[in-house]
């Protein structure tokens, strides 16, 4: 029990740190040539979480990466219930969805403002992005180790 709480605490700590760190660096690209030239904007994890929900409401494809957050929450619950097989699956799904959905912003632009003056294009993922993915990855890896360590079948007593 103690080890589960430690690993869950470390994972939640990583998640909290990722919310505070800059996660993605965007280019702000003007649509009209008369607007300011391109500049960059680093978004923190907390901003991305909020904008991810808004992006889902407006059907933005890169916002699919936001679904990694509730799946990570499910991973935490399954991990504490000692359902390691499903915890590992949820953790891995969280990493894959978070990685693929977020990095799809390399190919799809996002609106930068409500006036439609500029667009956001992903420049590069920053350290916070990798810390965000490490949170469910840690629980998935720990769950796999627990599965390998657990005996598959209880020993049967043979009658003589």
C-alpha cells in the first residue's frame, strides 16, 4: 500500500509540475500581411488544459490530446485499486493520445485570437510537455512491473 501511494504521489507531482511549466512553444502567425510579424508564445500546462477544453468545443483536432487528462485520472484510480493490467493500458493510452493529439498541432493550425487575425502553429514541445507525459508513463511502467512481479496462478496443493 505504501509503495502505491508513493508512486501515485510522484506521478501527481509530475503532473502538477507540468501544469506550472511551459509545455509548448507556438509561432503566432498573422493572417493579414499588415499585422505584426511572427513571434513565439510559450504556453504553460495549465493554459493548455483550459484551451484544450475550449478547443474540443470548437472541434479543433489537436485538442484531442486533452483527452489524455481524464484517461490519466482513470489510470490513477485503477492503480490505487490494484487493477494493474487496466492501469497499464490506461496509462499507455494516455501517453499515446496525449503525444499524438498534441503533436498534431504541427500539421493543423489553431486560432490565436477571436478576431481571426492570427493563427498558432506548433514550434516545438518544451520540457513541461515531456513531464506531462511522464506522469501517466510512470504509473503505466509501475503497473507493468507489478504485473510481472505478481504470480500468475496460485499454487495448488496436491492431494496424496
